[in-house]
C-alpha cells in the first residue's frame, strides 16, 4: 500500500541476481574447504595403493597389520598377518603403509 507496484517490480528484477550471490559463495567455500581436499586425499591413497609391493608392512581399514606377500592383478593383495596365516584383502581397503620396502636393483 505504501510501495507502488512499479517500484516493487524494479526492485525484484535487481534482487534476483543478488539473491544468487550467497549461493555462489557458499558453493565456492564448500569446494575449497571440502571437495578439493577430499579429491587430493583420494588421489594420494590411489597412488599409495598402486605402489604396493611384496614386503610392505600395511594396516588395513579393519585394523589388521601385516606384511604383503603377493600383489595380484585383480585388485587383491595377500597379507600375512601371522606366521603361516595369510589373508586376501582388496587393495583399496589398505589404510596405511607402515614400512616400505626398497625396490630390487
């Protein structure tokens, strides 16, 4: 009643663009604080898993600590968790490499 319809329409057209600015800023902040570091960590994990070789001491996501005895082509690793006890583990479930063996010369 106090605002004329013509004035209200002009403000609405200008406000449409300015209402998207906070959404764009939120997306940019989420990208730099969450998405980008997670992608970097995933690439590092994939590189670590690809570099696994026989003799490496590893920790699985389940908490098992063992030594890699065989790396298979189909994404599996054979890990010896005790003397004579070998477990087949999927490569992507390796959480950490404790001791890295030197490559054969």
